C-alpha cells in the first residue's frame, strides 16, 4: 500500500515545538511530526520565530501541506518506524 493523508487534521504540540499529523498505510495509522524549524524550510518563510504561535505554525503547515506530505512519503518509504519526525534537513 502507499501512504495517504485522507484526514486533513493537524495539531500543534507546544511542548515538542512541532505539528502533528497522521498518514495512513492501508488500515494502519502512521504518526508524523514536523518541527517548527522545518516549517520555515518548507514554506521558505521565517515562520519559526520567537513570536510565532500555534496559529502561525498551523497556517504554515497548511500552506506547505503538499510539500510536507511529499517529504513524509519519501521518509516513510526509506525506513519503517513507530513515529516520524520531519526536520528542516528533510526539506533540503
């Protein structure tokens, strides 16, 4: 099966400074996180600043959703893990 993202929901994890989203491989849920620093790399903006908040990070995620999902598919295909954390290096 291939990794799909039928559920558009996402949430901000303030403690981890990252946005959580879920992929699906058949009937299996695959948890992903994208670090706030990576959102800047994905959107080519300075999102991850000291003054950015939850709404800013979620908006940045929404703006770069297609790119984030493409990177998630690439990372998922390279190795199987229990969770996946996308970092800025993954978007270079």
